[in-house]
């Protein structure tokens, strides 16, 4: 049941109660008025006979009989006119009171539902934000008396505060743990590089060192991805002008894909945000298109503006992706089943970072399977004129 349905029902309830009360009052007034008229008119004009008996009482005096009959008729007309006037004017007044009561009920219902609507709007804004902390900082500033609605708003604010602290603590833990792990990884890399580059190092030592450097590099990329994901889940506070046209062109110039045909159709698509995060967004999409492509395939990147949005699309050929598996691509550390079976080298963080960056910039991302294999990614960010 939506807000307008509740408001209409409350209005009908208020109007109906006022109308029933007015109708009851009018009915009682009608009965009392009828009794009063009968009593008053009877005291001045009643002669103790009915109209049917007048002609029998005065058989030789038709004039007197006619006069008495006219008096009785006049008394009855006065009574009927008074009661009819009461019903007519009372009914009109009752209709006016009903309309006024309906308008009053509409205003009262709107004021009564306004706090609930504010709570609903806040919950809807928070539910519509996909990025962890975005929206959780909002609170319901509800004034007025300390009633049940105010207690509901206060309880909702307490829940938001706890959720905000929980998400913030989780991100701080990821960031701190990632920073702490960077130091030993950098130290390991330095020691291994020193060992493999030392004069006279055995061949087995060099091979082992190269393997260790590969593993170490993989761990460093994982830590870097976790740090980027933790940063991207925060709402961007400071925004600077960024054109997706320039960012996409720079990323494509740095991309090495000799076995793929790279197509670009870039038009100005200005937006505002963090240039580093937006470059990471485009880079992750392009790297994903290169990594999960088919031999001799292609990838296409386009940028444009439409309906107040700066849009970036990345399309690639590749294996067929079922539609029900597309959403799992955006979840951290989640990869397609065949990638896990084939021993894919990704961590499942690239597209999670893309979604987090897009959400942090008040944007949205959509992925759909491409007919014939591959995917089509569409990122829309608020347009900056």
C-alpha cells in the first residue's frame, strides 16, 4: 500500500465520520423541529377536528367549513415548508461540511504521513546505493513531539550508525592489513633479486628466484587490488574534471594486445571525479577484455554522452558467458567456474573495483553477454557540461 492510497483512505475516513455525524445531527434536528411545530401550531390553530369532519359539522354553512379547511391546510403547509426548508438547507450545509471535512482530512493525513515518508525516502536512497558506506552517513532529522514515529526514526538512525561503523571498520582493516603486508613483500622481493643477481649464483638458484619473484609479484598485485577496492568504496569527496575520451585513449595507447584487433570510437565524455580511480576503472575493463578474449578476436572501446550521462562501453569477443553468471563477475574473489578449473591467474578483484569506482562516482555499470561470445560492459557517469 503506497502513501497516496493511505492518504486517500484517511481522507475518506475523516470525511465519512464528519458526514455521518452531520447526518445524525440533521436527523435529530428534523424530529425535534417536527414535534415543536406540531405543538406550537396546535396551540393556536387546532379546533379538535380533522379536515374530513369539517363538512359534517357545518352542513348549512359552507363558508365556515371552507374557512376551517383552509386554516387546517395552511397550518399543514407551514409545517411542511418549515421541515422541507430544514432538510434542504441542512443537506446543503451537510454537503459543505463533508467537503470541508474531506479537505481537512487530506491535510491532516498528509501531515501525519510526512514523517513516515521522510523515513521511507531515506531508506530508499540508502538501499539504492550499491557502494558500502555511500548513503549510510545520512540520518533522519525528525523534529516534533516524542511519539512513536520519532522513536522509529531514532531507532533507524541507531541502526544506520552501527552499519556505518561496521563498514568503516571493515574497510580500515582491509587497508591496514594491506599496508602491513606490503612491507614484507617488498623486503622479500629485494632479497630474492639480490640473490639471483649475485655473481656466481647457481642456475637452480636463479630459477628458484625467478619463481619466487613471480609469486611475490602476484601477491603484490593482490594487495594493490585490495587497497584500491577499499579506497574505491568510499564516496569521492574531491572531484576534478575528467574526460573519459582522454582516459580511454591513454589506456588503449598503453595496452599491448598484438593478437587482437583494437577498435576505438571515442567522443568527448566529460565527467568529474578522481582521475586515478577512473583510469583504473578503464584499465581494468580493457585488461579484462584482453585477458578473456579469443585468439584472433577483437575488442572495441567507445565513449560518448547521452541524456546527461558520460558513457564508456567496452566490448570484446571471447567465450560464451551465461547470463546468470554475469552478476558473479562483480563480486570480490569470484570467478567463473571454467577459470578456476583452468587455473586462471586473476584474483576476481578487477570488476569488483570497477563497480566500486563507478558507484563512488554516483554512476552505474552494466554487463550483458554478447551474442556469439564475450561481454559488453557499459559504464555511465554523471555528465559534466
